[in-house]
């Protein structure tokens, strides 16, 4: 999406994708969550983030209902289009 040279703080994990450091991601998530909470108490999910990040953001992983967290067999009808 963005050339790596634009983001000098990015590291390349084994998964092959570039990502910001954990500290920077948590700061970004905290800002966004705080802004959302000013207007809504909607459910917030941090798809593909670790349980540690969820906990540090004060989110309950058990409340996650993201399709990406479900096994294919558990997906509601129509949630996955082949």
C-alpha cells in the first residue's frame, strides 16, 4: 500500500507485511477509540491484533464478533462469499 521508505519506524514481521511498532499502534488505537467513544458506545474490534493489544486498549476479546475471528464453519449464512 505505502512504500516502506515513507515509514522509517515500520518493521517487517515474519508474516511479510509492514507494520508500525506496538507502541505506535497502541497510541493510534487509543486516539481512535477515544474519538469514537465521544460519540458512540458501539462495539469496537481490533481485527487481527493480539489479545495483549485488546487488553491494553480496555477491550474485551470475548466480545469480538468479527468475521475474521470465526472459523469458516461458524460463519453466519452469507458472511462469506466465495
